[in-house]
């Protein structure tokens, strides 16, 4: 047992058995509590007063998420010991009167490989605060250290975020690509999903990709004449898979790569038809991957730093304003799947890129609860948001929207969703009216 295990009395496994914990979408650290902000102010004040160890201690309290239980820290004999989690990785470190040092083991190096070492050297040049190295146990490690008098809260946030996110992403990618040279290390804190849940998620991924391939192959829409329609279908699926499956490793990187490729700013922009072909090819590769490879990317981890950037309600409203009217032509001309994909694209794009205000996030999640009702039923959720005739369930949806508004009323006093304006005649009309309802919300400023 290491010093970290002794200090923090780490235990392996879960107290509540193998019951899976369903998480959706990307973790964000934008939703800080008043206690978190008070800890940040305390860290700033202590640093300016030269109380560097106290500043680091308060900074750990700022990072702590009471829902994730993601950070542990302890003062002992003039030294602060800390550890926090970022997905599949555990970051450990200490601060004393001289320095602050943090590290995260990525994988054990069983034998050297020239290409692997070149890759790590190249990545070192990309890092601003941290660096890759080998520790005394021959483990590939990412390291950050700094004199404690230079460890301001602002610097600590950006440095620890860089190393934690890079470690979390690279362990899965490097282990898959260099499986003959690397082996996993320090993964006992992860909560494996049940075999049944992994099967449900794999089935959903394959069903969704195959359904889109079949639709495009049916000649129901001409990809040369309507490249924008095909793009809506593809991107809607990319974001839906990312949010509902919450994969790690290869699949997460593939979905992110598809997003980056489509929206890349190039000196000579590629035609949309070319981008669509590339997206479809990437999705087909995911469809053909071995089930065990996908299963290894599904686990429940704790997070400290988010990827998505905070965004106001106005940004979400602007996105809806810009994209939702594009439904009209496709709906009027008999392209119902494309018309339904546009609100899906809007909801998915927002959740993939932004940390929207909590009421918006919960309402967008409810959108998926309705539009992917069967998937949630398979996951074990008992509340159905679709009636037996296939229409959105009026009473259940209205109740859920009202509960979301009441839950956030204290922070958003003007939050009054216009549920009376929702159209429950079919899924397409509901999706349109539901996003219009979200667009017209008055969230105001937090008190």
C-alpha cells in the first residue's frame, strides 16, 4: 500500500454492489457552489499574503465537487498531501514550504518502443505546464511541479487541468495503440459497468449507426443534392452517441475527431459532401470494431476538470434561432428524418460544446429522455415519456418540465417554461415546440 493509500484510506469496490450508476454527457466543473467560490477567494487571499500552503489547501476545497467526491487532501507535518480524479486517472501530489509537485501514472512501460518515445517527446512540446516522464517503477507518468511561491490559484488550475485531462485521454489511446509495450496501471478506483449495461450501450451504438447507413443507402435523399441534410443526420448521431453512451478512449476520440474535422477552419474549405463521406467512414469503423474493445471504454469514473466551456442561455437561444427554422423545408418536402435530426443536432451540439446553465442542461437531457425513450427504458428507467401510440406523453413531460423549473426557481426566479405551447401531435412537432420553449425561457441572473 502506497503513502497515498495510507493517508486517504482508499478502498477498492463499491459499497452498494454492482448497481450501475448512469451518467450522461460530458462532465463540467462550471457549476460551482457558493462554498467553492468562497474557497477560491480564500486561496487568492492566502497566496497574496504569502501563506502559500494555506492557499494550496483552500484551492483543493475549490476543486472539490460534493457530488463526485473527486478530491481528497490532508495536512501533515507541514506538508499538504492531495489526490484527485480525472476519469481513468488518479493524480497525486504534495505541497510543502519549497514546492508543489503532482503526477499521474498513465501506463506501465514493459519494453521500449522508438515510435512511442517519439510520440511522447512530441507531446511534451505541446504541453505548457507539465511533461511526460518515467518514474522509479518504470511507469509512464505526467508530471507538474513548481516553486510553491509561484503556485498561484490561477496557475494551479490551468496546470493541473492540463496534466489531468492529458493523462485521462492518453492512457486509453496509448494502451490501445501500443498494447504490446504498455499495460494498465492504477485503475482500481474505476467502477466497471455491468456486462448487461455494456451490452445495452453496444447495441444502441450499432443500431443507431446501422439505421443511418440504411437510410442513406435507401436513396430516400440524394447526398449530392442535399449535403446539408446528410450533415445534420451525421452530426446529430455523433453528438447523440457522445452524450448517451459517454464513452472513453478510442470511441470518444473518434467522436471528437469527427466534430473537429467537420468544423475545422481551413484556408481551402473542403466541400460538405467530402466531409460527410469522412464522417460516415469514421462511423462505419466504429460499427466494425470488436465488442470487447468498446466494452473496455465504458466505466464510471470521477472527474475534476471539465472540457465544455461555460455558456449563457443567450448562446443556446441564438443556436436555436439559427438552426431550428431549417426544419421547415425538410418537413414540408417529406424528409421527416432530417427534420427530426435538426433539433437533435441543436441539443447535441450544445451539450457537446457548452456548459449551459443547469436548467437548460436538464431540459436538454429531458429532450433525449423523450426522443430516445426506448433506450432509457432498456437502461432500467421506469418513467416513460412516450405513450402507447408513439406520441410524446403529454402529462409526464409537462410534469417533468415543471419539476425542473421548481428545482431551479431559487436561483432563476424568472424561470417559467411555457408548457402550454408544447405540441404533442408527433415527435417532430414536439421537438420543434420544445426547443422553442427552451429558447424563450427567461433565466435572468443568479441572485
